[in-house]
């Protein structure tokens, strides 16, 4: 199946268009951060605003740490940090905070997007849990 998708999406413009439509219409929040030490946000979809209250324009250039607060589990953040440093994948949950300060449980998965062996960006897929 992957080969048939690759064949249809041969052109970079088509591939980018498909990925953009997928991200913009996802029920889950999607963040893309650069692969620098600071992991600055370079993309947030509409579902991110629904999840956090922050519009994409408000978070561009900032780090996802804007969602952390007093009840965010430092052990989970340390696991995430290790995954980022080693180019690995991460999956976890933590208490994060909406723009208005409301705490919520966020489940998320972070994966590297690589070209060859080099991580170019980090993709984070996020959703809200039901209880704190």
C-alpha cells in the first residue's frame, strides 16, 4: 500500500498539499517543532487551539513548555528530553495547562521526521484525557 501512495504522491507539491490537509483536518492536535535545542514551534493546527486555547499564531516561535506548569510531571518531561536528545520516539501523558490556566491531562506522541539519519523536525500528536 505504501508504494501505491508514494506513486500517487510523487510530486513534492502534491505530498505537501496532502499532508497539510491531513494536519488541518485532524481531530488531534498536531505541533511541529524545529530540531534545535530549543525546539521552537513552527506549526500548530486548528485542533491545537481547541485543545489549549492558544491560536497557532500565538505559539509560533515559542516552545511547547508554554503548556507546562506546577503539576506537570518532571519525570515525564525528562523522558521526553532523553528521547529528543537521542533521536528516539516518545509517548506519554502529563498534566498541562490551557491558555486560561485550566489544567488538563494531555496524552501525546512525539516522533522525529528524518531525512537520512538527520532529524529535521519533531512531530507531536496530542489529545486530551478525560480526568485529572
